[in-house]
C-alpha cells in the first residue's frame, strides 16, 4: 500500500475527505519525524512503538572491491510491533 492508497482507505473508513485525511497523515509524519529527531519515542498502545536505536561503529567490506571499510556509528528509526498487532498479523483472536 502506498500513501495514496492509505489516504483513500482511511478517508473511506472515517468518512472524511481525502484532502483532510492527507493533511492528517502529513501532520502525523511531521510530528513523528520531529519527535524521533529529538531522540524520543512514540508509543501507540496496542499497535506499537516508534523509536530511535543506536548502531555501533563496525567493520564492513566494500562490495565492489572487497576492501575493508569502517562503517561509522549511526542512529536509525525503528518500529516495534505491539502484541495486538502481532496477534492480528498472525490471525489470533483477541
């Protein structure tokens, strides 16, 4: 599902206009980005948690030359699914 399909599905489910739904989704993405950028997490009970994880520096290999390289430490955005979402994906009734 892409963003356009998501907007259509949510607009239909909530009986809101596609324009209002698109604005809401855009606002969520902006707020989520700003929150994660500050290093904070977003917890949606029953759905999951968006968080920032730290990756340590490590050794790697240049795939083109096979030459060893140093990969610097970094931060990555991550999502951890909540139990209700896990159960829904695995078709468990709750």
